[in-house]
C-alpha cells in the first residue's frame, strides 16, 4: 500500500476509534494567542454534543479540571434531564500570582496587578472565540464563571464587575483572604479586598453565588474563633452579601466534611454546582 494510502487508512481508523467512548478524547485543547496577556493561553473545552446555544461554564485555574471526570458529569446531568452544557478550563501558568487577583486593585504586594488584563482576555478574546467556534449561549443567565482557590477569587470578582456577561459565580475553596494591607494581628479580619468591596457597595450586581469550602481546606485560624479561615472568610462574605440585600435564594453554600484544598475535593463538589446553576435556566 502506498504511504499516502496507508496514512489515509490510519486517519480513518483513528477517527473511527475516537467514536468509542473509552478512546474518545474528553476535551478539545486550544492555544489562544492573547494580546492582552502577551502570551498563549491553554484553554480546554468539554462538550458532549454539538448542539448550539449551550450554557457555558468558565473555570479559572481550569487546568485542575483535567483531573476530574467532567464528561461523565455532563452525561449524568443529561441523563437527569438537564440540557447539554459546555465547560471551559482556562489554564494558569507561572504568571498566575500576577494575572489572578481583583480587578479594582492589586493586593498589598502588588500581586494580581494584571487581573484587568485577564478580564479583558476572557471578555474580548476568549468569549468571542467560543461563540464563533461553538455557537454557545451569549445570555448572561446561561454564562457561569467559577474557579478554584485563587481562581475562585477571580471568578467572584469577574461576576461582580461584569454581571452583564456572567449571571452566576462558583467559588471553590476561594482565596478570599486577599488583602490590600499586610495581616495585622490586632485586626485579623481587616483589609480583605472582596469583603470591603461588598461592604462598601451602594448596590449589588444581579449575580447568584455558589460557595464551597472543606473542613480541612487549611489549618489557619487567624482570629482564633475556632473556625478555619477558609470557612470563616466564606461565611463572612456571604453574610455581607445578605446584609447588602442579596436574596437567600441566590446564595448557596456547600461544606465538604474532611474536604481538602485539592482537585479531588472540588470534583466531589462540582455536580452540586452544576445542578444548582442550571436549575435556574
């Protein structure tokens, strides 16, 4: 058989093989050249079918999704009657501590000083690419943004600043301690950027918030109240949202007993986030 014919045969065989679930690649990898971040960004797209106008979930620190059975979750929810949805994992790299943060300001060490550029990448480069390539939904009510740890901080902040694009935020073990000033033992809960942002707001954006924390997320208890900081920061932020008028129906909290600051715990929590988010469509 000629080389060209053999190559065609192998291509056809591999295409057939990919139709078998055990061999099917669970996601499509894109390398997007970003002018805002001045680098290529790895983006994974998880889809179970090619239907148009699917709800879409964006995840910061999305490289962690590769350890989770996202495709299995999508199929399970489809079996439960939920519509097909797309999941997008946005990878971080060595610039994470500068590209991830809060849009309005960097932290006291100038970390997160490129958070505005990350937002621009998502809004002006990634979202148009996905809408053109996959014809996903453009409605804010069907656009969700989530993240893990520092990526969760970004997810909350993105939805807060851009509710016209994102109607729901998912915060998995959020790095909600992010501070405008160094830690002060006399004022252990002071200067947390997101908490101050919510407390000082004249009005709340129309966004729904899903929060998760694990009882073993960390050992720290800076205010010595018997509650680890990961849980304390989360519950306090939720209380501030309530005080500002956030409807209880637009808040959800999931606490994982023995849950740790790791993808294995976030994978356990993920179906709960999907179901809660999609239940409002």
